[in-house]
């Protein structure tokens, strides 16, 4: 960065058209160069290294100084200047950090400006009163926090954390930033902004009708039903007209002068008021006839029979296979009684679900509504894609109407193309959002599962009820107790959703934040989490051997390797164990007692809320950050304390929210959270009596605190000789002594009675012979093979780490969230998977293994990229693809070096990565060429990539790592065969 030129900051340049160093700003305002002087202190240099951001380039001219309101008396120091500026801001009612944060009665703020008081006074004398007043009132200043990460913090100016990205910046407007409801009916509609509310299909409760059982089809309250009235064939003429009018107005509300349907959330009460239109619009007569025909076909159609034909019940096939006939409830429960079947065998294939939806559409919609065979194929493909969407993928109306021929539909004939588009968008929106989604909600229980990552699973509602209700009853009996509290509209309670596992289900609690009381409760939990995190940082023994990230695992392994390598190089013995239902079995009373003993009961804390803005794939991303400290601390934490946790190019903005929390209130709040946690099952409320609510932001930390006490009580670890790691409830024990390894596994096998925990023996693993007192042998792995744990494998003789390839998903696509404009960001994320120091630090992992780890990461990233591009409706041009791939490959080495610098300055000065940049880049080119080679669609792209593989620039790299890559490729190729099909 050269002085005198504008600064291109990844975040600030998106909000401000002009960003310059403070020194450059002063030179332009004062019209004189502001050079470094020998008497300039370090504090002054720090201040002058900050950035000044202005909304208009004219603010950088000296002619603007005359417009500044000057004080009546010349201020002698910076305190007097701040007082004058605060008076001006207050009189003008301008939001500014100077007005809110720097109160005259000194309070805790984000910056310790008093530490730089002398430097500010000297700068005031050099600038003059007029220039200083102009700077404080007309600009926004950002102080440098961490030179390593290019991080800044806002010191004065209006808090910009809630601003929209400026249109004058080089950053394009994010798709979907402006809601479609801001577009009036007279402007051009953008179908790319109309998003279906697809999240409603997940975890829908079954619809049960008295004496009829579970409803399979549309819900009884749907607009297509007669609402307890007669069918079309038996209704009077007036009743038929009224019913048709309701449906027409529900499908095409904008034609009747109402907002578009995607602007409002329609309900059954809304439908009842739709007949109040004073005048029937023109050009709707043909549509009225089609809706009348659709309602008649709907009355005759049997949704349940169509579901049985397209998606037959898995339970009946299993009952026939086991020799029990009939469809009685007794036969169904007898099949499901053992509950040992693989749970995912009860799912309905996505292709059959799409077939069911298309069958309904084909039989209920009149042919004239669709128009032609071509349009019928368009709808069939749209339904197929909608059903196959992954968990977090979105569906726009633009994707649904692609290739739809409006000229084939007589009801869309109109002289105004805008009218035709509006009717088509409304019809397609209603078709999927108000018809297909309710049909899926009532007929299927739609969910995700940890084993299948982002893939969506469909269970028939009757199948899900039969298979899950015994498990839900067991969980309800074991974890909850029924209360006599009546359910009221103002009451805050949690909803429970169930995720399927192999042979069981996992309850996840979620408290809605739609009411003010629920939002206040969630904010209180976040402040509690900040206080607990502060105490954990002050007392690391509170969480024992818990590790929360790969960096923490890396730090523990490096420290242990340094101790172990100085003694002996004998092979290490390893033990892996997993607690059975840890969150569902922890004892409340014990946890509260542990918290009372660890947190000083008379302490008070200050909780501060800030906003961190960081650049994520070229766009700013906001993150709310809370931190706490004891009110008795002599000095409040400064912004420099944020530096280790700040991301690259981050900007911190003080939220100006400081809450005082007492330790007794914190413990009492956690106690209420555990013991008074109300969950609704059907019409009744239940209270959780054991375990920690899964889905809460406090769950993981509370579990770590209680399991740390169990470690101190039952596991006696020699911290100099052994190493114990724990990812929440997954234990890993490393020791050079065989007897200590056996003793620790026996201690784990006996469980933690005081905390209510036991291990799952079927998930245990050791690398030595271990026989239990019951006579059973513990599963073991060869002593020379890398030991698998939590997605990684640790070598027992060198502690070198490598990825656990056995943990690959069933299909690469299950790990992705495909979006039209997200393939570049996805590639950057995938390329960074193996760039962490856990896999690349050559002090922990030998260089050959580090290169092998990077090769595996590049091959997996190339496979993900191929699947992502294959799912795009239209692939970008080959030069664009090559440019992005080249940028991603060449960015891996800077990422590794940035991690090394961060770790060296933070907590591990000996961190190193003795790899070569050309070798790392060549492995990336090699991976993409070999992964994409079998696919003809990438023929032109491979020509570009192959030129890089054979380039003379990488001659040394080919000699160094070429044999390693060629040796590893066959195993990776065999593994990717099924993952990419």
C-alpha cells in the first residue's frame, strides 16, 4: 500500500467509495505533507496508520473546513474537543460512536482511548482545531487492530454495521438483497427474486382426522376442498360459483388488486374473505372455466390411492416378507416391534415422490391449463428437481418457468406480455407453494440425517408414525415428565423435531423466536454463553480434555509429541470410546453443583456486544460477537484482545450494548434452562427431567463442563506421559504404557455413575488386545496402522495425521448445497479442507504425508466441483472455469502460510511448513486433470489444465512429488467411483 493513494480494503471498500490512510487525509486537508518526525511517538504512528473513510470525495478538500461548526473557545486538549463534538452531535441528533460510546462519565468502551491521550493531544496541536473538528464530524475512522490479519475497529462515525452495501462500490449487488415485495405491480417482475417457502416441508406433524386416522393427501383445510360444503357435482350453482371464485382469487390475487401471493402468508381465514372483490376482472373467464374443471377433477381424485400406487408402504412389503398378511394395526406393530431394522430402509425414494406429485398434477389439472406435451415435460422436470433439492437449497420461480411456452396456453393469451408473465408466475407459485408443498407436508415426513449430510429423506407419514412412535414414547418416558401447565398463546415452549439415526432417533429442541419474550430469552442465553466462555478461558480445567476445533487438536498433539519424542520412540497405545446418548443422560443436579463450585457466586460480569464484519468470498458478512469480563477487573479488555479471534480483513464495530450480569443470575438461568425446559408433545406440555437440551447454544459447553468433572473423578491421567483428547463425548487416549491404556478403558467401560453416563461398547476401538470382564473382546486395529478418530487418522509411531477416508459420504453431492452463483465459493471452501496445520505442519506430519494429505484434499475438491457444475442449469464458459480453478489452486499456499503466521504469533512459535509452493500447486493441477479426465464435457477444460501439469515451471515439482501422486491416484480413483455416480 502506497501512501497518498486510496486503500482497497475487502470490507470497507464495499461500504465507502473513498478509503485513505489518516496520514493521506491530513495531507489533503492541510495541503502540506505530514512526514514522519523523529519525535513522533509509537502511539502517534499507530493512530496515523488508521483508515479514514468518507462518503464523498469532496470531504478530502480543504475548502470543506469552513463548513464545520467551531467551538466558542479554543480547546486545549482532546477531552475538550470531544466535549464540543458531542454537543454538536447531540444537537443534530446524529448517530455516532463518539456520542454514544465516549460518555463524559467514563464508562467501559471498545477502545482505551485514555492510553493514547497524549498522542491525541499532540495530533490536535499539529492539525489545529478546525481540521480536527472536521475530521471528527465528517469522517469515519478505523484504527488498526492486528497488522497480521489486516483487521480494524471503528473509533468514530455512524456505526456502519447495519448499512447496506453501497451501489458505488465495485461489489455487485447481491441477488435477493432487495425483497420482491418492494416491486410494485406496475414494474417488471423478476422471477429470480421469487423464492418458494420450501422449508415448510421439513418435520411436518401428521394430520389426523377423527375416525379416519392419518390423512394422506392434501390437508382438510386446503382451499381446493369445499370447507365442509358439498362437492361440485352436488352443489348449487351459487355454491359452485362461490367456491370457484375463492380458488381463482387465491391463485391470481394480483389480478384482483391485491398483493402478489408471495408477499403474504395466506391462511384459511384469508381464503374466506377472498370473495369480497367488487368487480370481476376481464380476461379471467377462460381461467374460471379451467378452475371449475380442476375442482371437479379434484373431488373425484383419490390422493391416498395414488400415494399407495406410486409410493407403496414399506411396512406392507416387510410384513409380506415376514409372512404376516393384512393391514391391521396389530400386524404393523408386530413387524416394527424389535426396532432393530435399519431405519433408513423405511424411506421412500425421491423418484417415487416426484412420480406421486406428477401423477396428482396430471390427473387434477385440466390439460388446457398445461397446454402442450412440451409444457407437461417442463413441469415434470421441475417437480423432479424440486423433490431432489438438498436441505438448504432454494427454488426460484425463474427455474420453474424455464422453457415453459406461454403461447401453448390459451388462458395466458393477452396483448400485454407483462400481464402474461404475472399470471404465469402466480400460477406456478400457487402450483408449488400452495399445492405441492402442502401435499408433501401431509403425505410425508421430510427430514435430514447426519449419515446422509444434506440429502433430504422422505418417509410416508403413516410409516414414520409406526416406526418412530415406539421410539418417541421411549424418549418421552425416559427424558420428560408431563406437566399440568395449560398451553397458552403467550407461553414460550420448545418444539421437538426428530432426526433418524441407524436404529434410533435423535430429538432436537428448537425454541421459536417470533415473540419478544422468546427473543429476550435467547439473548439471555447468549450472554450466559459469553460469561461461561470467559470463565473457561480463565480456568481451562473447567472443560478438561475437551477440544473444540482442529486447531485445538493440533496444539495438543504437537505439545504431546514434543514431550514424547524426548523420552522414547516406542509405539503408542490408543483407546477410542464414545458415550451413549451423552446429551440425553447427563444429570441436572450434578451439573448445577459443578457450576456453583466453579463460578464465584459474588462475581459480576460486563457483557459487551460487537459486530464483526469480514469478507467471505468477496462479500461482507456480519457476525455478532459477545465477550464478557469481570466487573472487578482493573482494566476492561481492549480491542487488541480481539485480535486472535478476528478473521482476515475483519472490521469490528461496537454495538454499544453493555449488560451487567451477576454470577448467581447466570447459575439460576442455567438451572431454569435445564429443569424448567418445557417441550410440547401434541396437546400437552412436558418438562425435561434428565439430559441437556440438544439444539441449545449452551449444550456443548455444559456437556464439556460436566464431563471434565467426570475425568477428574474417574480417569487418572498422567499429563506428562499421556494425552487425553475429547470432542464433546468422543474420547481418545494416547499412552506409551499398555497397562495404563487397559486401565483407562476399563474405567471408561464402567462409566460415570455420578454424571449418569455410560459408553457404547460397540463404538469402542483399541490397537492392542483388550478383553472385558464379561469375556468379550474389544474391537481392535493393527498396532502399526493409523488410528481413526473423529474424521482423522493418527499414526501410532509418529503422531502424523491424515484424513479418514472411510468417513466419506455415500455420495459427494450429499455434502453440497448447489446454487446457481455459488460454485466459485464452494471451490474455495473445498480447497481449504486440508490446508490446516494439523495436516501440513511438517513438525507433526512428515513432508511426504503432508503432500499426500493435500493430494487427497485436492482430489476431493475436484470431485465436489464436478458434481456442483454438473448440477448447474448452464455451465460457465471454459476460460472462466479455468481462471477460477487456477485462482483456487494458487491461493492454497498463501492460506497455509497465513495459518503458520497466525499460529506462530498466537501460541506455537515453532510451527512450520517445509513444503514447496510449486509442489503444492502442481498437486492441485494433477488432481483436477485426473478427476475430470473421464468426463467428455470437460474435454476443452482439460486441455488448459494439462498444459499446467506439463509446464516447465513445475519441472522440479514433478520430480519431487510426481511419483507420490501417481502412487496414490489408483486408490483415490477407486474410492471416487461410487461417490460421483
